[in-house]
C-alpha cells in the first residue's frame, strides 16, 4: 500500500509505502528523492552507485536523490521518500538538514540496525505518520514535516552512536557533498559556480565535469537552493518579494523575479497569491 501527500503550492511530495515504492528500480536509476528503507525480518540486496549492499534485517538506511539505485532482491520493507520542497523548505539544525549527516555529511551509506526497544518507537512514529498522511486539513503539511523531522532526528542519533568513526565532520573527501555543504552555507551571498570552485581550490570546469553524471549542474544546485529558500519565505512569512530578493543577495529584485519565474513558471507575486488563496 502506498500513501502520498502532495502540496501544490510548494510542489512538496511525501510518499510512504512498502517495497512497491521501489518497484521501478529494477535497473539502476537516480532515486530523485531523499529515501529511507526500513527492512523487515529479512535482508534486502540493493546496488547503490554500482556497489552491491545488503540491507540487514530491521535496519534503516538513508539515501540521497542523486544516488543511483537498483533493487536486486526484494523483501518486506517500509519506504519513505520526499523531495526538497517537502523537507528542505524548513530551517533545520545542521545535523538533520538536507545536507546533514544522513544525506550529505557522511562518507559511507548511513545505516543502522534497530534494537527491539527502538523498533517499537519507530513503529509508533510510523503509525502516526500513516494516520496523519490520511488526514486532510489545514495543518497537515506542518504536522507531516514535524513527524518526518522526528524520524530523521532519531535515525541520526542512532547512527552517530553506532558508527562514530564513519561520520565525517566535514565532507572534504567527497566533491559532491562538499559542494552541497558550501552551497548550504553561502547561497545567500554567492550565486556563481566560480566562487564555490575557489573555495574548493578547483576550477569551475572541474566542478562541472564532476557533476556530469548526476544530470544536474553546479549552477542548477545553487539556483535550486535559492528558489527553495524563496518559496519558504513566500510561504511562511509576510515580507515582500523585493525584501526576499535582497535577503537572497540580489541587488536587483527583477533579476530574482526572472530566476524565480524561470524555475517555477510563475512570478514570486503570483506564487504568493496562490499560497494566500489556499490558506
């Protein structure tokens, strides 16, 4: 059974289901979503970025949208998937953000086997999530984001405790993760790839070549983060699009408006009007 939440104003998506959620991955493809796989009593064999991995029974594994994934041998599992617009639109503590330990802050694929006491806690949280995703009301989106953040916090705590040596304090050993981390820190003042290339002691061409396999350029990632923050402010605050443009480092608000419309198909004002109409 698959349940899905969609928020039209922000394009947010959250999917909760069984192993059927991953049925389309009989060949290796990019996941496209932040993904958690929570196995049942049997192990599951997958291939992540061309590397075979066995997901142990009663374990939770975190994967990023950019990773290539193939389901080799399926068994019972619970799967959570969400996009940036669902979770990353919120401000989060560094460790549980979209560039945190579970997604872009580690050198290995984060996975943890649950003890019986932890299984009970996660099962309770899962049931609340399932109930909430079926409840259509004005605070559904907020409730689902709070619950998903709770899931991520609990998983992060367990992985840090079980694998302290596998969690890197920075992402310098991985170009992609380092770039994402720097974008998260500087996207409000640095909008050019060259600025990040200089921070990483790389050329802009080297960065672009390194991202060629991920169907998204470094500039796309910078723009995606800017647009995501713009949506967050338009959705959750009362400040004008002009003020948002200045807060995101644009000297000319018209440049911000053109970028926003290019990525969303509508102006910041139109987006804001739609949000207010839905509320």
